[in-house]
């Protein structure tokens, strides 16, 4: 459908019209959601080039296309390319939208995740802390984006081996997701699995086992036995069972 819309706009409006660029960007978004990252990258680059020419570097649509392209690079493991664009996007959004705009904060979170993937955890922590602080102020403690920032920060603590800090935030994240999203929401179940993994790494195997079992039961019921997340829970549970059975 979006490919057809692009073809029609190219025919009626011409290849250099801003609505044509918007259709290109929409098509790239569709490819991205389908996991067709190479196709998304090609189309998004064309859309971005056209938007820069027609709308200007600092137009919100141009900046949004830059952010989308950075996300596509990130999903392809091209972290240095993603980082470079995310930094530019963050700079533009701070200038155009202000520090506290939700899109600016999202850019901070995206850049921080890119740092994570490169093992630059200290830099990621600083930026994630800032994003969380701003989301609490702007959106409130119980907004899904704020809770996601909490989960993201906990993941960085986990990667650093700071399991006590990770646990502190992960417990709060799970509590909030249960309240806001409900027990059976995929994000809530992911928080259970994450917290259980933290307990495992603290050597608290029985506590981890109980939470892994709950996550597995919920995933089987909501996602099915063959879903990748369900199979991941099976693996986590088996790993914890093995740890319990190991002689002291």
C-alpha cells in the first residue's frame, strides 16, 4: 500500500515534492518493521537526502528521518554509523525542540543504547540517567516511556555487573509495569525475566527460579510455546535449575 502511495505521488507531484519524501519515509518505516533493514536503509537515505534539499536540515521531518536511519543502522549492528547520526539528531532536537521535548529525550535514549552496544557503559549510564530524570519530570513516574528508561538503566547496571543497583531499579520497574500495563503485558513479563536473571547472577537461585517459572507460564499462555521469548524463558529456567543442582 505504501509503495503504491509513493509511486502515485512520484507520478502526480514529482520526485522532489515533500509529500513524495514523506511517502518514501513511510515506506522505509514499513520495511524497518518487517526487519528488512537493508531495504529500509536505502529508501530512508533517499528520503533524507530529498528532505534535506526540500525542507532543510533542521525541519522536524528531516530530523525524524535521521533518527529513523540511525535506528536502522543500530539494528544492523552498524553502531558507529548509528552513533554519529544520533549525536547529530540530539544536537538538532536540543536546538529546535528544547532539552525537555519527548523527541529530544528519545534521542538521548537512542544514543545511550548505541553506547551500550559498543561496551561504553559509563557513557551510556550518564545519558540514561539524564533521560530518566527528564522523563520523570516531563511525563511522570508511571508513563510507559519513563518506565522503559528505568529498565534501560537497569540493563546498563547489569552489563556493568552492578547487580544490587540493577535489582533496585528492576524491582521498581516490575512493580510499575504490573500496575500500569498489567501482569500479562509482554513488557511486564520481560521485567520479570530480567529481574530473575539478576537474582540468578546474585546467587539467589531459588528466588530466580520462582520468577523465571512465572514468566515462562505467562509467556506460554500469552505468546505460545514456540515463541522465541517463551523458548528463552525455558532456557533461563533450565540454567537456574542447573545452578541449584550444582554441589556447593
